[in-house]
C-alpha cells in the first residue's frame, strides 16, 4: 500500500487551494496519508527560501496573479490579503496533529475548514474559538484544542526536522517513497504516480 507524507502549512493559500483533493486522491488509490503541519517561516531559511516579506516585489506581484488564477481554476473563493494574515500557525497546526492522533473525524475537511477560515472568511486561525469551530465542523471533539497542546508542539517541531531531512522546501509538499511533488498544481502528477504503482 502506498503512503503519502503531506507537509502543509495552515497559513499557506496553496494548501487551502489544494482543498480535500489530497485525501480524495489517496482514497482513490488505497493509499494512506499522514498530515504533517510545519512552520514555513522556520523551513524557508533552512532550505534556501525566503519569507514573503523578504521576496522581491516582482515575485510578490506574480504571487497575487497566481492566487487569483488558481482560485478561479479550482472554484474556491480567496481573499489575497486576508485580515488576519499572517498569524500564529502553531495553534491550528497543533489541532490538526491532535485530531489526527485522536481520530474520529475528517482530517481533509479540518485542513480545509482552517484554510477557508483564513483565506475566504477572514477569521483568525490562531484563536481558540475559530479552531474549535473548525474541529467541530470536521467531526472532531473541539476540546482537542486543550488536550493536544504538548504532544502537538512536540510533533510540530519533529515535522520540521523531518521535512528538512526529506528535502521539503515549501507547502503543500507530498512525498511517496522517493517521489516528491511540490504545490497544489502537482496533484494530478501525484494522482498519476499513485496510479502507476498499481499498474
């Protein structure tokens, strides 16, 4: 059975634009998927990247065009400069980790609810009430925001080290064995690769 390590940031607009497609692709091919939230601002300087604030204006301008095009392409509303961005990604990341460890809900729906809260609804995903609402929407116990903090923090830090070791440099980033796929616009390639493993 194939396995996907899915490295994501709850602050990434491209993770939001990936929607629930990673989960759907995994299910279609009988693959398992592990969600690994990471801190992109900690990852970038260790892998040759730059935070948005440090990028040249031409890159910033292109990013805004690309967000508009990709949003239209996948049919998901997106505000390119949401009110509460950037914010602290740790609490929402801990919630994903706690939910994954607890089970009982829909992880793809949780990741998407958090992304939608930030990029479409302009809510602050560092706030407990926003995270609780996202957990509940995805079928998880909202009290996971309280119970999963310590283990979530440890796994969040571990995910970053694992990402660096595995050659991850952005998000969303998918690894299947030795094959790596960066970006929500590579999901068709991920899908095709998983299909080839069954051929």
